[in-house]
């Protein structure tokens, strides 16, 4: 029991690659110049400065945010794609469009 307690006090260092090790894409589902775009650019500049890796804003406007939303939903789940949506696109579109295509990924139980 004392051995287990002593081992719990030893810090464990996970061996993981530094994140991010290549540019991160920030998808904004609206055209440049709007509120979401301004926020995304300010946030990306601060993250680039803080983490030392480039954060690139990718504006994909159109269809009330559906184009950018679907692009983000189908992106690889590797942590290198961020999505800056709005309440309109995230709440209203699924309610107004019952046949909305969504990304469905198989999730294995852990």
C-alpha cells in the first residue's frame, strides 16, 4: 500500500509531440469582414503568437453557414481544424432543414 502511495506522487510525463506541429485551419462560415471573421482573425493572431504555429482563417461563406459547417463537420478529427460558428448556423439550420446532411463518424466504445 505504501509503495502504491509513493508511486502516485511520482510525476508521469506523457511523451507526445508538440501541438501544433503544422498550421491550424480556422473555418469561418461567413464572408470576410463580418463579426465572426474579425473575431477569428484576432483569435488566430493571438494563438499564432502564443503557440508559435500559424493559425489560418478560412472563410467559407454561403448558404447561411452550411458550407463552412459541413466542411468543418467532415474534416479529419485531428485537432488541426477549428470552427467558429454562430448561433444562427448551429441552432437554426438544423431546425429549418430537416434533411440536413451531417457528418457521421463511427465511434467505438471505450
